């Protein structure tokens, strides 16, 4: 089928584009290259060297014989969005193209406003393009498990049956997001739900957990196809960052007690979940929500696993418990459902020693590229401003 | 106390500013005058002649001896927002300053994007100004009962206690808003709740019903203090519009079966609710939600009441049932709680024959100013575009 991958140059978007292309689908990448710009702004870069979008696509053509088209432009530019939708007429649009770092959105007012404007208006433009140009096109939108927060009840997939004063209804699951970034995903969810109800378009909202890993079978086929590996305080996510810290002899930075529990998944499952959503579209007018993760972990539990895996490789890793810069519950109940994608056929890659070995080895291979200055976190939730470097630790999405 | 009224030149903002000034508070109006610009854009105007903001304020000074200050500027302009907050240092900010018409937000993509950008980012700027400049300032924010939609369970005030699989939590009430405008109020609610949780600021979110009437004791003191009276398809709300239709001999335009039920209130109660919220502030860090309406009515029921009241004045009014341009349930359960403001001392003005007489008389007094061209509605929810005039009827908020 014909698929358009918005944000197809990013950490999840690039391996998704390759996976879908390898599976025989016709893939168009749409990207503003904004993620590369944020690296420049923050003085950070991927641990793994990554090629330009054009070079990556050319390498994929050489390696696979498959063509991926690229369109460089911004979703805030309606003329651009309408034009690519008109020319390519995709059957499904996969939408990764948002600012996805919680710490970035909490740097200051400008970054909060940028994130909300960029994500909410960009998605509105995508909705209008589908409505006006390709009304049967399936919008596959990346949300986040962080939309739900940590309620004291089981988290369902998007909707919950509520009985109240003797009456019942199936209603959107209440949301308690934890950053200006996470809030944008909640805003998007409400906007998309409305567009499906009102216009009869169809969408799958994938509330994704924290992704770890960086390699997929397609990415592994050539060094020029390498995926990003973020380990910095703003865009690095927790498990990948721990592996880099272990390899360079930096204590693993756990904030608070490390009891915070989150849903997580391997990037090889991310790409497969997108495909499952695409080849099993919802009915016209349907808005459906899947929780896209495979296992729940506590932050401290992850740190312990990385320490153990490091030990087997002869690396003596340690853990530092730091004050938590985020406003979140220290101890909380967490039990989130995630059966919809399993029902569609997902076969999870559970977190294993071999995956940790692989991540530690990638970190070791590129350790000369690590900039220790960008590991110590700089953003505090309470002040909404960049802190002095070396203060406390935060962790990516 | 010192109060800043954002949107203090508008339909609810102006009588609120006068009421609070009359009650001895120190009032600053902040307004971009955007509402007057939308009249120009749409070719509409208030049924009642209204003075410029400066003339109104000058008239109030003459009549009452009270000074109201005015600051003209846009909440999207951070420099302006920070400057007025710095110079005035209000104890409470009352925030009416949003694009508040559902049909306006549904005209087309540009109007949807404008509404979401204007409302969400403007409110973000207000939140940051409070956080950075006046952290103890109480934000009194106008939401809407339309945030809830029409669930098949009782609507609580902002939060609901949910029992699920043997566990319990008090969570935000699920939201199912019915237009791109109503969605902005949902987005605002989530942003404000987060700011209170994360920064410890305090806010009252007033989910207001549909307001009717135009006169308060202060407004009535001089013709130069007259409040707006909107009757057009885009900004006119249902009861006020019915009264104008009756007076000019236009059938009352009810869409669908008229069974849609909504919470409503008299504008004299709007101004009193704001004062009650201001003089009874929440604790530091608290986000509280009040449902601000006094009675529930069906649309057909309102039309019947206007027909009956017209008959007593010798006006032979009739009703036209038109296709509903909005996407909403024809028949639905509706029972919304509204006890918090009563508990604070609100004494409601229930809808009465004398109020209907007064509205019909105001409409009759100004009937020469009525432009029949702007009564027949032009916006259809399904197409997201202006329809041919004379198609079907919508009703304000």
C-alpha cells in the first residue's frame, strides 16, 4: 500500500520507513529535518553517526533496490501539506512529525509555546488535508502512554466504561499528562477524535511507551542506514542513556527513588506495530486507540539490569540517585492494558540480555563520540527554565 | 481587590468589569478589540449600539465616579502580557479573552487553526506570566459546559470518582467537545491543570453554560454603557437570537428536533459567579472546576417560551425546524451538576417572563438595526466551509 511517513527522518520514523519499504509498501518520507536542527540548538548529536536524509535514501536504494521518495517541508505550512497529499494520495499517513521531548518543552516559555503550536497546528493541518483531499486515508498518529499519567486505576486503551449513579457510558479515558509536550498529545487526541466523529475520517492513535534500542534488520544492512541513538539529557530516553553512562564510566542517573513505572518497547516492535495498524485499518469514521508497549519497568529496575549486563562485559557500572526534576508521583500504582496490538498479531521482543549487550556494544563502539557535557540534565519542571549544568537528571520522553 | 479582566470589552467581559468596579474592586480591562474586528470580517454588528472601549470607560467614570483602566493588546504578544502583569500586579486575572464562537471555528481550516492557536497559546502566555511574575495570582478562566459534550452519565464539576476493577481514583471528567472552539477550552483545561500541579499556581475553571440577556444593573445606568447583543448566525446565542427573530417576523430557527439540552444562565449571574470565584480563591496549587449555569433547557422548549412571551406582546411568532448543521446527538441524556457556585452564595436569576419581555423589548427597540442577511446560518460542521446563505441554522456558542 502507499504510505506517507511524516517525520520519517527521525528515531522511530526512519526505521519504520525502511521496515515498510522492505515489506513491499510504497513509502514517501515527509520531514522538515527539524530534529537535526534541535541537535544544533542544544549542542548535541546522535551517538551513532547518521547520514543526511538523501544519502540514507540513496543507500537504501543501493542495498534493497527499493525507492523511497522524500519531501522536505513543514507541517505548519498548509500549502506544503496540501501539495504533498494531492501529489502522493497515500492510503495511510503515519504521523511521527512532532517535537517529542518532554524536557525540551519544559525549557522555558518559548519552548513550551513552540512545542504546543508545532504539534497541535501541524496535526490540525494533517487532519484538514485528509478531510479535504483524501477522506478515506487512514491517519496513524503517534500518541504517548504519558497522556494517561499514573492514575490509581488500571489504564485502558483510550476509552473506559464508566458506571456512575446507575447509568453507564464508554468515554475517553481521563488524561493527566506530565509536561507541555505530553499535553500536546492529549490535545491531538481530542482533535482527532472530534475529526473522526464529525467528518467521518478514520484514525489509529498509538499511545506508545518509551522506546529502546536503535537497530532493526533493515537498519543493520549498511552503516549508512544507521539510526539515531540519543543519550543527552533532552532527547535521550532512559534505557539508551543508561547504556551510554555505563560505558563511559558515568554513574547511571536515577531520579528520586526510581520507583516510577512506565510501559516500554523495543524499536523492532515499534516498526511492526505501525505496519499492523496500517494493514488492519479501522472502519470509516472510527477513532481507535492502542496502547503500544510490551512490558512495564521501574526506572530503578532498568538501572539494575544495565548494571548487571555491564558486569558481564567487564564494566563496573554504578547508580546515582538524584533529586527528581520532574513533578511526578514517587510511588504509584501502574497497570496499563496493551492487548489490541497483540490481538493483531504482534510478537514482542521482550527486553533481554542480548538486547542490553547489543546496546552496550554500540555505545562502546562509539564512545569516543560521547559528549559528557550533555548527559548532566539542565531542565527542571518547577522553574520552567534551563538549570545550571550538572544539577540533576531527567530522561528523554 | 485588584482584578484584571482579559477580554473586558466583550459580551461577558464588559458587564463583569462594571459589576466588579461597582462592587469596589480595582479593575483593569485588557483587550485586543478582536471581537469588534470579527464583526467587520463577518459583516455583522451588535443589535444594540455599543460605544468604543474608551467612551464606555469614560461614561462609567462620569456615571459612577469609578476609574477603570484599559490596556489594548494581544495575549499572543508575550511582551505585552508580561508588561501588563508587571505593571498592574493583579490579585486575580479573569480570562474571557478567547475566540468564543463554535461556528466561527468551523468556517474553514484557517478559522479552526486561528481559534486553536489564539486560545491555546494566549492562555499559555497568561499561565507563564502568572508563574513568572505573580505566582500567587488567581487565574479565573472561562471554560464551557460544551467541554463535556453529552455523555450518558451525570456530568460532575470537572472531576469524577471512578471505580474500576476494584480500585478507585478521582480523575478529570472525560471530555467530548463538539467543535474546534470547544476543543480549545478542553486543551486549556488540561494545560491549566498541569500548571497548577507542576508550578503550584491556583485557578478556577468556570465551565459556563449558554448566556442569555444583555442587561445588568450597571449596564442599565447609561445608554453609553450598553452591552453587546449578538443575533447573527456566528456569534448570536440561541435565546437572544430567538427574540430577534420573533420581533422581525422571522420564524425561530430550531435545528433537528430541538431536543438538544444545554445548561444556561442569565448574564446577571455570570457577573456574580465571577465575583464569587474571585472573593473565594482556591488554595495555592489548587485547580478547581465549577459548572457555571443555573438551569437546563431544550432548544425547542426555549423556542416555545419565546413564542408564548411574544404572543403576550401581540407578536405572532412561529418555529421552523431545519436540518442540524452540527454533528450532535438528536436525543440524549443530560444531567449536569452545578452546586459549587450555589454553595458559595449564588442566588440565580431563573429564566422568567419578565426577562423574555425585556429581551423582546430591546429587540423591538432596535429592530431597524437588524440585518436579516446574517440570521440565516452559513457554517456546516460536516464540510468545514461557509455554506450558501439561507441554508440552515446554527446558534452561537
